[in-house]
C-alpha cells in the first residue's frame, strides 16, 4: 500500500528537503493542516450517537460490553445470548471465530461512558482521527507542496465513505488507521529502531483487529518489498527474519485461539471457486466507484501519469499495483457467496480508502506539466460531484445507479438534519412500554441485535435451533433462547417482514395467545444508516405502503410496563 504522498520517493524527499520548521510558509501550512484536522473531527464526531446501532455494530458493542463485564468475549450475559446465525461465531458460550481486537478496544469506552451508541462508536472515531493526524504529519514530513496538500484535503473531506465507515462501532476506522500507520512505518523503517518495533507491534495488532485487512495489507507490503525495496538493502537478514517470526507467532496465538476456518457461513456452494473469486475481484474494483472510494478509471490514468513522467514517478506505480493486489486479496479472503449477490461486500475494501485517495492524489499531481490549479480543480470535481462515478457505472453496466448529487454535501446536510432511525425508535418504544424480562422476537433476524444492545433488560428469543438445546454447552440456557420452545410477549417487525409476523400473530391467536392491535411507528425499517453508499440514505425515506413499509410492534395482551 502507499498513501497520499508527493510523487517523488517519500523517504528521499524528507531527507533531502526537510521542512523549514520556522519559516512563515511552513507555519501557514501547519495552521492549514490543523484546520483540516478540525474539519475532519467535525465530520467524525457530529451527532455520532444519534442513530441506533445497526446489526454488525450492535454485535461489536454487545461483545465489547461483555468483555468489560467478564474479561472475555462471552456471548451469554446472564439474560441474553448473542448468537449470530445460530451461533456461527461461537465455541460454547464464547466468540472464538472472529479476531477480538475491536471488542477489547471498545470495551473501556462502554464501561466508562455507559451502554449507548455514542460510547460504542467513539473509540473507532478516535482511531480514525489519529489516522488523519498521521496522514497530515506524513505530508509535512515529506515537505509536500501546497497543491498536493490541498488536493489531498479535498479528496479526503469529499470522500463521504471514509467518514461513514469511520463513524461505525465496527473495526473499519481502527482498521484503516492501523493500515495507514503500517505503511508509514514500512516506508520509514530504516530511520530508527523504534519504527521497526512499531511496525512489528502494529502488524500483530492488525491481526487482532481484522484478518482480511491484515492479510491483504501484508501481501501488498510483501509484493512492494520484493519489487521495490529488496535491492535497497535497508534491512539485514536478522531484521527480516525477526519480523516474519513475530508475525508467525502473533498469528499462531491469535488465529489459534479465534479460529475462523471450518465454519460454513452460508450453504452456498460455487460451481467454480476460481470463477467466483475472479468475478468478485472485478466487482471489488468496480464497486470502488459505486461507493465513491475512488473513481476507478484512475487506475488507468495512473499508468498514463507514470509513462508521462518517463517512468520516474515510482510511487504512482507502487500505489496502483498495491490497490490491485489489495482488491485481489480481498476477493480471495472474502467469504461472500458471489452467486447470491450482484455487488461486492465492499466493506472489506474500507481499509484501502486512504490508498484510493493517495493513488488519486499521486496521479493528479505527478506530471509537472499539469498546472497545479488544474490538479486542484480536477480533485474538487472528483470530490464533490457524482457525475464521473455515475458515468463509469453506466459504462460498466453496473447494477447500482448513482444519483446526481454531491455526496459530501448530502452527508453534511444529514449531520445538520439527521434521518429517523427505526432501530433507535423501536428501542425507545420498548424501553418505555415493555417490562423488564419480557420476551421479544424480531424480524428480520439480524434486527434483534440492535434491540439487544439498546434494551438489554428484555429477553430476546429464538436465536438457536431446538436441537442445539442438547449440546452440553447450551443445555442450561433458558427455553426462550431456542426456537419455538417459549412464547413471545412482544413481536417487532421491520419493513416487509411484518407479513410473516402477522402470520405468527394469527398462529398464536389460534393457541389462545392474544396480541394488542399493532403499533406503527411511522419510520421506515430497517435503518438505512449502513455505510455502504448503495444501501444508504442521507435523509428519511418515505413510507409508500404503510401496511408493509415501516416499523411494527405487537404487544401481548396484559404485557405492559
């Protein structure tokens, strides 16, 4: 990976032309960098706790709360079992499938600031802010000219996806900040022993945060090292083997404990594993454009810029190659069932957003003959208009259309006037109208986790199969955990799943279990606040069919707080 740096070699540039620490120009650019960081901070923290957590966020937050309470990634807290897809991630009552870093990272914040959306998201937003600070420092250390810094700033603040991912109670912000730090340390490792130690420790930390991000990042750095660094002889064999040994040891301990392999995520079986992976590789590159991580044609323009500089802008080539490798490795390591999808699980590329921005900066500023103001203007166009992205979607006949808008402006407007949150409003209704210990069933199945996080005093039902009751690890759990072994007091339905819930109400009524008339909250559900742009709204979606669109709650007769 390579990031937003001037087109010359970063290490060489910083050594030959160090920043003039006390010059008026340097002070002015330092103040501009601080102002840029302030803008980033506003975009990160404004209304951070406004929306209810969506399903993956709630999964992270509940495990983090349990880590604070029990010291381990326990799924059972004494009242509720966090069992995604019938316990896919569990070994007994502990999460032993997914790396634990994000849970332990968030745990103190939930313990200190309480069980709320702001506390759950705060650590990851802080990690992202640290990433932005490192980015600014790197540009300063490289003595980047004003137009490179301005182009970088425009592309950063104009990348709504970067901020949307960084604001989630999920590993995304921590993952990209760590990945960026590893690239910085890799580039500058020869400058001090401390950098080498931090590179080693940071790499092991990334293993603990997200296996895919680690694998893709390490393959990118390994390929870059073999192609561009090995001949420089900046590393001794002892240093090389020491780093590789530390990674092997870290992986053995972490992956050996939190073992993801051998778990069937879905029943999907591809006709050809390689065909699926190549298709997903294509989708990963294509959907960089769909979610505005980067205008995908920049990959081709980077090669043009490299040729135009008479093969001297090596960082352009290195960044382009790194992005292609990252997308390929993300497709290899992903468990996405390609045959059931039309777009990639683009969240697995989120840690590469700084690389996407860096490659764009390098491409726009590498050719000296391109006027600086033109580079700035082109950056502004890519940052604040969807037209280039929409055009590429049309050319590629991509399945998702991009609306005509300025996405960062739409994001800024949402921060001023947030959309309604069905998860938050449903949780608030349950808190106000349902007694502690009441049993709740929700549809779709993943919607139970936001409710479990926000209203933990209720009991959430039917997360495991009946046959799992015979497993000694689960046999002592109460009946409401297992499907159909107990009767719900409250039913919650988001969107069209209300049809199935109404059917369930009818079945229970036939058995003498009566429910009050359904409550309609008048807000579209489930939430449209996920970070993926092709699944997200920036304002409250209208309810066109009030009988099947919205958020619905059914309360059993006699169950009142």
